[in-house]
């Protein structure tokens, strides 16, 4: 497989089949598959002017967006973690007994971590979202926690059935590991929820087809990932802007990114365009995404939790995505801003992802990648120079032209003795200072004017003259 097909597959996974990428030093026997997920987002559910989207190369949770946690028993359970019964004995490193259908698990240091998002009010993160419920009345519990920044906290608190207790205040979302728990009296069950009645950043969907087979998620990596956002609102309200950037470090992390962080990114890796035109994002290869990792864990999900009656209701098995959050891999983020009083933008989203996973099962077509490492490296250079943000109406044509043009610059540098090098001219692989400006004009609701009647008569007369001359000949 040549360089242009590899680059096109990475940048246009919807239009191209998945491929096996090279592995070094071991030759891995792998299978490939692709998933497409479609959804709609309606910003009027929040009453705010900005909504966040994040695209990361995580097999189980590649796409995150701001979602509202309704103040209902069912909604809270979707974003919660349930621990088994806690007695008066110390329980060290407890693991969740059940997980909500939309709650991810973090993995770091051999332990699983809980995701505790903060509330996003449109401009900043405001308050901690860690709430606790207890199964028994007036149980005094002691627990210690470790946060992803290395800080620790210890609390002793009386938890009443059905009461939401905010354990502290924070100004950022975090991953939390509960080191130990103990009921100082009686027996309790701890349920951790996200804050209700507000919105926070969560995975947009469950791992596709995980309920059919876990093989694509057992030891897997992402080979291509893209997001297509199309504005399908009424013409009268297709307003607003889209701001995006590729963040190349873990400060900010993808779960704490804010619109104010965009201006700190190099202009070559930023995007600014009209919301009416939508956007197309390409997540390029990263260091951690080259590794084969476990990305999904099966759990019992609980679909309701109420202060009256049963504490929780068991449902079917869910498959929680595993996120390796302690990574400095780059990620892409979008912010769609619009008028506060309108706030009715409807976005049609399409997420395409290609997975390559290690397996020896005869159920899959297993093969070994024969792509040279140099060719794969050259394809990554093409992707880096082509960019990661496009308008959705022009992305396919623009990407195809860029791949063909940039390839002529990359080949002479990496393969100086090749036949293609003698044809192409060398060029410095420098990122542009700033991308081309996008058209920010809106559609005009004006009826197109008819051409003057005189012009049409002249055209008809000229046509008749040509016909008469032909007949005379």
C-alpha cells in the first residue's frame, strides 16, 4: 500500500476501509473493523451559549460532549458509580460493584478511577460534582480519596438516605480514586453520582457493538478517527461560530478544556468558522494510540436509584469504556457558540472510527501488516501538514487535493533515491503561520431575482438565427 492511500484512510475513515498499521518490533496478528455512530445534539436543552466537544483516540470513548444530567433517579444513575455494602471494617481500594450506562472508568497505576466532572456554565467550571448517597439512615462514614493531580483528601461524614451531599468545592473536573471506606456504625452502601440538574462533559455513546463481542476492545488501538458536524437547523437560526483547536499537552486535559484555552494554541492548529458550515475533524495518530490496550470492562448497570423503595434497580450488563487519562497525547476540541436568546442549533454528528485489535480467533480475518515504518511515518507527515479542521461542505475535496500536493513534498525528503523523488521538489515541513480564513457569510433569505426579460428575448432570437442558418446550409 502506497503513501497516499494510508494518508487518505487516516484523514477520511468514512470513505476508506480500515487498514492494518505496522507494529515494531513484534509482528502482530491483528484484525480490523470500523464503526460509524450517528447522533444529534440540540443546544436548546441547556439554555447556554457554548457547548463543548472533545475528540480523543480512545477505542472505548472517542467522543465526549457536554450532556445534561437531569435531576431524576434514572438520569443520576446513568452517570453514577455504585459500591458494594461497606461494614465497620476498613475496605481498602474498593472497586465499583455497578456502573451507570454513561459513566467511564479511568485506569492508572493498576487501579480504576472514577470520573468526577465539574459543572460547565458556558465559560468556566464552577463547582465539584461529587455527590454521595448512602443506603442506611444516618450512617457515619470515613473515606479517603486521591485525585489525578496527586492531592489527597480524607472525610468523615454523616450520610442520610436520599440526601445529596457535596463533599467539597473544586474548580476543575477530576479523576478520583477512593483509597478506603469504612462505616463507623452499621452497614452502608455508597453511591457516587454526578451533579444533577446541570451539564458536564461525558462520553457521547457506549462502545459500539460491545454487547455483541468484546474481542475488538480486548487488546485494541485506534487507526483512524474523525468527526463530521453538520448544521441541520432551520435556515432562520443557522447562526453562531465554531472554535476549535488541537491541544498538544495535558494542560489543559480534555476533561477540563475551556474556550479560553483556544487562543493559547498555535494558529496553525486552530479553527474558526461559521456554525452554519459545520466542521470536520481528523484525530491524527498519537504515541499512546499506537499501543494495544484493554478499552472496555463489563459491569452490571443500575438504571434507577431512589430514596423511596429499592435503592437501585439492576439492569442488563453494560460495558464501561476504560480511559487512560494519565497521558499527554494531543486531543481535539470544539466549542460551538451562538446567541443566548436563540440557542436552538441542531447539529447532526457522525463519528467514524477504525479499530485494529490483536486476536487469533477464526471468527475474524487475521493478517499481518506489511506497510514499512518509513511509509507510515511519511503518511503521518502528510496528515500533519494537511491539518485537522475543515468545513464539512468542502472537507473531502480539499483533503484529497492536499494529500496529493503534500505527498510531492514529503517523498523527496524521506526517499531521496526513489523515482518519485526525482520528479517531486523538496520543501521544508513547516506548519503555516495561520490557516486560510473561512467564509463567515450567512445565507440570505432573499428570493433570487429573475434575469431581465430583454436578455431572454435576445437569447431566443440568437438561437432562431442559428437554426435558420443551419437550415439554409
